[in-house]
C-alpha cells in the first residue's frame, strides 16, 4: 500500500566512517511524564531539556486544554504552572500519534470530576486500548470506546485501588494504573511479568508520591505531587540509530553525549555487547533520579544472538533498528516474545520484515518476532513506506547508508514524532 507522504527522502550509500560527537535529544517518555506530573502538582515546575517532538507537543496541548499554564522559558525549557486541579476541557482532546499520551492520560482523566474524550490520528485509532480500559474499569472507571479502540469517552468518577496482575510488561499500562491510583481510594498495586521502563515510578517518587517498587511490583497510595525542577535525560531510543550506524559502517568511531542509561531502557547496550560490538560507557551521573552518561561506539564485527523474554521490554522501541543490525551480523539472530511489536505505530514485525527483505536481507517473520540470517549486503534501489511510524523512517535512513543503490523513504516527515533534528544531527558526523 502506498501512503500519502509529504517528504520522500532519497538516501545514498555513505563512503566514509562516521566520526565525531552527537548530543542526544531529550527522552520522549520522560518529557511526556514531566508535563503530565507537573500538571498534577500544585505550584510552578520547571522542565529543562524538554523534547519538542510531535508526541510530547500533543501531551502539552492536552494539559493546556485541561487548564494548566505552560510557557516556554527558552527553546527547551518550560515552566508549568498548575493549581493541582485539572478543569473540564472545552473540546475533545487530541493525542495525535501518541500512544503514551492516550494511555497515561486515560488513567489521569478516569478519576476526575468531569467527562472528557481522547482521540488520535489514523495510526493511533487502530491501536488497542483494552489494555488500559480493562484495569481502569476494575477501579470503577466508566469508559466508552469504539470496540476498545479510540476515541475514548471517559465519564469522570471516583476510583478505588486494585491489585492488577498485568498480562503484559507495558510501562504504558503500568503508568496508567498507577496514575489512576494516585487519585483513588485505598492502595493500588501493579505486578508485571517482566520489568518495563520505570520512569513514572522514579519521577513520581522524586515529586513526593507515596510509591514503592519491589521487583516487578509497584504500589501507590493517593498522593499529592510537589512541583519540581526536572531535567530530562537524552533518549537512548534516539541514540540507538547512531549506535547501530557506527557499528555497521566501517571506520566509524563516535561519542554520544547525555544518553539516558536507566537500566530498564539499556537492552540495546546489552545486546550490542552480546553481539561483540565495541560500546563503552565513559561516565555515569544521576539527573533528576535517572542514570545518564556518555558512550563511545566503534565499528565492529558483529555476530548474531538470541533476544527474548525479559530483554524485550528493555529494548522494545529499538527492535526495528536491532533487526537491521542483525542483518549486518554474522550468523543467526532470533528475536522472540515480541508480539507486542505488532501493536506499535505500525505492525513493526510485518513492516520491518517486508522493508528489510526488499533491501535484500534474509529475514523471516514469526508471530512474535524475527529470524535473521546475516550477513547480507543491501542492494537498495527500492522505495520504502513509513506507515506513520517514526522508527521505521529512522531505521530505513540507516539502511540507505549501507545500501549499494539509493533508496527512497516515503513519509520521512514522521521522524518529527520523536526526533525532529535527526537528519541534521546525522549530517554532523558524516
Ligand atoms: C512507552 C512505553 C512503551 C514504548 C513507548 C513509550 C512509555 O510502550 O513502546 O514508545 O513512554 O511508557 P509499552 O509500555 O506499551 O510497551
């Protein structure tokens, strides 16, 4: 299927190695949470290094519609001024392409004393919402949906705490339930099959919530949040494209600065090490409760590996670019237990299999992942679709750099969802 795209990008083979430094842009997950949680805190919060990607701007727009004052102090610094109480929006709330906005905000809005409607774009309207509707209903929420797809019509009501055994390791589900629990009667506990990203837990604790995590169980009590100064770490999911590019383009040697290294997000670093890649932490510091550091990456001879189970939530958004990396590694890579990848901005198991196959890769689609046999050279000379999916756009850009003939990426504008300066940052190390 051909999409209506605004930007058709031609990418050519790169002739030299990547050299230099890149400061990694702010983390998308943390930027969303910084706006949301500051909006719930009474007083003035300041957010440094906020990501001005389309998804986070959707979250900002939502909270402005809910009566919160949000101002830019500079290009990347925001102040959020709230009286700690959200007000009934005058219009339906547009989540754009952002699943995080819709799923986390459904938890915030379900317990308010007003009604609201959450809707999104074509891609978001196809994504499953039962995963948040089901636990919220157990807490007493009243939500009407389009057969568990958005728009979500939320009738605000008083919620009560539950113990929820989540069938999936999803930070969006966990955060939705914990945020509902912040404003519910009694105690709310979420238990996950594997640990998913814990940015909500860290930031809620930093802002004074009564929250405790033990292993994969997190409990929250009704709490008021304190306004804070929050500095957003760099996004390892954005760093992933540079990491893989440097590993697979001969003669590369780069340094990535200010990368978020929260252990619930560093699955790609673990996998690169397992594949024999040269990746090194240069330092580690803590910024607003999150691990941050600089990393060095050099071109490497990679070998295939297995990726499954508890690995998956720690690298779920990196699987498209990891699949590309595996095509450039000697031997077999098996990625399994990743069925949730079908529920992202596109069905990433099918879209990535088809895209990499068109380039010349030996990749087999499985219900829950891929089997990839490397190393294959990409012949290129093809047009690839992005299907409203920013991570496909960036993965194909890297593929183009190692393809014999030029490739065309249709719908390259989707990079702006998480990384508006992706191409110019890349140009800086070419
Ligand atoms: C996110 C969690 C992940 C991830 C998404 C952002 C978050 O989704 O894929 O891009 O900010 O909580 P799931 O938790 O549903 O796996």
